[in-house]
C-alpha cells in the first residue's frame, strides 16, 4: 500500500512540474508588414492596386519609412515620385529581428 501512495505522489509531482513548463509563454509572431522606405529627397505617394484601380494609401516624407501591416501577399504597390513611377509586388520573408514576416521596399 505504501508503494502505491509513493508512486501516486511521484506521478502527481511529475505532472505538476510538466504543467509548469508547458504554461511558459511563447513569444507571439508579429503581424506581417510591408515597409516602404523612401530613400529619395522628394515626397512619395504610395498607392495599392485593388483589382480595378490604384487607391491612395499614404504620402511619405523625404528620407522616411512607414509600415503597412497586413499588406496582402503578392499585392501590387506603387510609388509615385513626381512623374516617376516605381511598382513593387509584396513578397514576405521571415525577419528574426522583427519576429515575423516582412517585405522591405526601398523606394529610390
């Protein structure tokens, strides 16, 4: 009888220790994002293709960047710098410094 009690006590302790380890918080991955980095000396208008036309999203100041969280993978984006147009397709890559998927678009 004592053997059973001892075995039950050991199993209970092992289960409690196991549950403590499994309750450890795991760092959640960040939302995917597109980074538009304006490397020019000019203001840049950023637009996204919606399937029918270009929608204005933001205006970037010279030498600044902006994050666009949850930009759809493979979506088409456009930078307009005066009369110059630069297109970009979103392709996410895992960035361990960000702890998530991101695409960095250098607008030059």
